[in-house]
C-alpha cells in the first residue's frame, strides 16, 4: 500500500490555473502508474489523466486534453496536475490514485488500489 496526500486545490476564476500535488509514501512509489480522477457533485468519479512510472508516457481524458498536464518527480515521491484554462465544468473533488498491480495502462477506477483523500477545485464563471 502507499499513502497519498493531495494538495493545491482552491477557488479560481474561469480561465485561470491551478497546480495540484500528490505526495506518496514508501520506497516503491516510483514503480507505480499514477493517475488523477475527479468527482463532481452528483456524478461518478471520472478519469482525468495518467502518468507512467517513469513519467515518459501520459494519457488524458478528452475533456482536459490540451489544458491539463500530468507529471511526476520520483525523487520527491510526488505527482502533479497543472490545470490551465479552467472551466466551471472542471469543478470537482480531485483525487490521485496508484495502480499497485503493475498494469501498463490502467484507466478504470477499479484498477487503482490506493487513493488520496481528495482536494476541492472550484472554478467560478
């Protein structure tokens, strides 16, 4: 298991930017594929972005492609989500997650075994 703690959420106007961070515990952090998900009120938790263990490969949901960037710094046991050109529909609780089973391209919620507590992002119009 790995413990994950998100930070960086807040209130921002439409068109603005935020950077989320997710710090993990443990010496095996660098071996996990990591991802960001989000959950808006009354909606299912949805996939946002994924980064490979090395950071070289990334994948995004169509709704955020070109606006969000996922990255990681394994020396700091941390992943990031840079969010630009934010829209009111990006308002949600954002969660980071780790795939503990070594899959190459996990994307479903059920494929991620460790989750953070979430951080709220609110985008005003």
